[in-house]
């Protein structure tokens, strides 16, 4: 019978990749690479992200008659924070008004839009929260009417599957 | 309209009084390869033990500690889980229990709050609170991305991957509603970076003009580079005690009151709500204001800061903040976050925030100077250490030791710098009471701490 590994004498060799020195003036500083992949779930919000790829803006609404707020949420959330009941999916209008905005000129690593671009926060009728996105064309101002455009072909499966254009 | 439950508004009450007796910090730098993280924390801790005129020796104090609270913002930056264990062992404090605290930019304030709870409950009569961040293992844009994962990863992070892009929409909204000009924001950057020139530990000291601030590179409109704090490596520490231990250790202890508040991670989820009134505000005072701004706190103000101030002022018996506070240290990660907070903590009523700057109240020599330390803009934002370091700067002001800790040649030498010829004292004359704000996210967690001279 073959010996199990823990029964054997073992000779070990290094199989890693040596680290390179990044700096050696005041102390040794080594280059320490990191490459990672996470498997992130959209959980109960999957209908929202799927909705974008089908051209729909889906929000959640609390329909519990005893709820003190009965708010409509976009970004959606599955459970109502006011009464703890599970909320209902509702389709909301794919248009709104700019509540505020910024020009993103210098962005962090991994940015998926060409900088600079206009990031906007959109107020939508019937929604109690404000929805962040980007304005793909034009120049924003507070109160500007905008409409949503959806990436139904070749979706990114991220929040970037929806963006906004002027609606005036 | 969101309202609050009666029980939710109960004012915290310590079972035992809580005191702060000593503080320490490292120099703050963008890139600090000379020291490992635990070596930086040791530097801040030793400074706390040795330099605060304590009446017991450093090793006697080490033998008196029963509990430690550690603040660290992001495991991403340290790339080391359970950093607390490594630091705690390095400080020679095993087997005392310790906990790590994480509440984003408010981590330091939250760590002080947790340490205070240990003292107030009687778990400990001598407690170390230390914090750190080492943001120099990655390049700046990678750091920007890491920090942007403290926005909502599903709905916000991809929209900018830099935190300035989550503050800038608030700045544009604030400008539209309250007529805040670029110049007023720039004045804050000029002031705090100037004060940082007196601080040997400062990372970004500088004499700038308003024009230079406004001509500096745009980060996210309207916030320019000089209006944003930088990434820092460094550490800070304070020692908290109960009454008996405080006077055993120090002839100049200060009493501590601290409370916190919270609000949604995504600013856009903030629904309209009641304004919790500060002791100096009257019911109905905001009726007209709320007619014009029915979404309070909206993108303009921070409920978390208002709620923390609501509690902290009542804990400390502060009736009129502007009259009773001799200095404040605010969370000026961005010029706009500084301005937004003036209303929240009652330095001015909501809607009149700009006047705190324009009146001169915010300057050294003014009614209630802000960020004489240089603040986050000028001196540091080693995130897990920040809210602790701000308390240290307040403590030294109250003990009238600003000049020693900022003016003595040894600190300039330690930082590897030459004390500037233009150095002048920013000691506030005979201060009695100071406040500091530790703030996370776009206002997700905020603590308001009050320190009061107790000798
Ligand atoms: Zn509900």
C-alpha cells in the first residue's frame, strides 16, 4: 500500500514568484501583487438588475397598510426598514429631474467611463429616494428633465446598464 | 416625514465620569517606508506615555491599563486581518482584552466612544484607545478605489470610484440652495493648510491663496485637489481613565462626553425628516426653512452629525455651542463637509453656515476657531487614527500645551523637518471646552465629542 503524505519524509521546493524590490533607500519595500475575483450576489435585488437589461426601472414599494411610511425605494431594497415587511416590485417612470450633479474629472482605478463625465442624481416622481447615475450627453443643471436609457444589448450586469440623457 | 421614537432620543448617561489624560501621535506622511505599521503605533503610544506630564512612569501606566480599543478603517489598506492582535502584542499588552472598531472615517471617534463606555461601565479604569492607517501600500488611484468601496458597491462605487465624486453633488446642491460660493470653500482650504504649517506632523502644509485653490486640478466639480484631504500613513493614541485614576495620573485631566449618530450609506436614500433641535434652538425656528427645503437633511446636511450633537450637548450640559466652545476640530475631509457640519452642530442655524466663515468666528482669535491643528486638509487623514488625533489636538489645547507639541524643536526634528521661521503659536487663550467631530462616509456615522477642562 502506498504511503500517505503524512507518513513520508518530504523534500520541499519553492514554487512561488519572487517579490521585486520597489524601494530600498530607507527600508526594503517589496512589490506585493494582489489579483482577486469575488462572486457577488444581487440576492433579492436581482429583478432590478435584470430589469435594466430588459429596459425597465424597477423599484420596491412597501404596501403594508400598517406601515407608517409606505415608501418607494430606488435603489430598491427588499425589506421595509419602517415596518420590516417584504416590499413589492413596481415599475417606475424612466424619467425624472436632476436633483444635483458633479463632473467626475479624476476617478479611481478601474473606472469604466471615459473621464471627464457628468455624474447625476435623479429625482423621480413617486419615488421617495434619489437615484444616482450618469448623464451620457449634454450638460446638467439642477431641475433638468432627463430620461433613462438602458443597455439591453451586451449588458454589463452592473448599475451601468442604465444611464440618462436630456429630455427637453 | 420620518420621526423618531421617544426611546431613541434618550440622552446617554455615563455610570461613571470619564476623563482623557494623555495623547500621542506620529508624524503624518503620504509614504512612510521607514517604519512598519506596529512601529508607527508604538511611536504614538510611547509619546502618549512619556510626553503628557503624567505622574506615573510609562511602565507603571502600562501596568495600569485593563482594556484597549483599536481603530482601523480598512483591511484593504493594511492587507492584514486581525491587525489588532499584532499591534496589541507589539505594545506588550497581552493578555488584556482588546477590540477593533470600524466605522469608516468616524472610526477614531467611535473607538474613543467605545473606550469611554468601558470606563463609564467600570469594565476598566484605565483604557488605551489607539488608531492607525497605512494607505501607502497602494498607489493613489488604487487607494481612491478602495475608499470608494465605502460607497454602496452595487449602486454608487462604479459611478466614480473616488470619494470626492460623492461629496461634490452635495457641494453643488449646497451652493444652489444656500448661495455658497467657490471662494468661501477655498477660504477653508487656505485656512486649514495655513494652520498646518505650524504643525510639525502635517502632511500637506502650505501657504495658498484662494486663487491657487480654485486653479488647482479638478477632482470632481466643484471640488479641487486643494479642497480634498490626502491619503496618510500614521497613528494616534489617547488614554482614558475614571475619575480616581485620572487625578492619580494627571494634574490636568479633561472630562469626556461623546455620542454618535448614523444615517444611510447612500445619501440618496435620505428621506425627509424632523430636525432634532439643539438646546439653543426653539421649536418652530425652522418652519420657514423647511418650507423652502422640505427634504431636510437632503444632500445639504448630515442627520448623523445633528443627532450626535443633539445627544452630546445634552450629556455635557452645553446650552449654547458657539458661546461655550472655545475651539472645534471638524472633519474637513473636503471643504464642503466642513461647511455642511456648521449647521449640524449649531455653530450657526441651518441656512446660515457660510456666516461662520465670513464672520471670522472660525479663525484663530475668532469666537470659536476650527481646525487649528491643520485638520484633515492640512495635516492628516490616516483614517483609523483621525478621530483620535483630533481629540489629542483638542486635549493639548485645553492643557495649554499647543506650543510644546507644535513649537518644540524636537518634534520638528522627529518629523525630519525644519521649524519654519514664520511659525507662530495657535494656542487658544485659557480654553475651557473643545469639541471634535469624527465623520464617516457621506455622513453614515458621526461622533461628536466634548472635552472639558477638569482641574
Ligand atoms: Zn413598511
